C-alpha cells in the first residue's frame, strides 16, 4: 500500500465522519466526529497534498478561459 492509497483512505474516512456527524443526534456529541474528520483530512493532506492533483486541472481551466477571450 503506497502513501497515496493511505491518503485516499484517510480522506474517505473524513468524509464518512462528516456525513455521520451531520446525521447524528445531538446526544452523540457530533462535534467529536467533526474534529476527527478534520484530523483525517489533515493527515490525508500531509500524505499527499491536494495541490499536486489540482494544480494541473486549474491551469488547464485557466488556459481554456484565456483562449475563449
């Protein structure tokens, strides 16, 4: 298992925690789930920064906008 796969796993866990926290009753203290989700996203970003994946996409989008004008 490489660090990208582990990063995706933490990101997926973070999303799952956010979803369950939003659907949880107040008695379950969903704030703890929210903080755990944020922690998962931090770990995911530390393992594989999003900029590596998004930068080429954003550059392509900006290039398309420049060519339209």
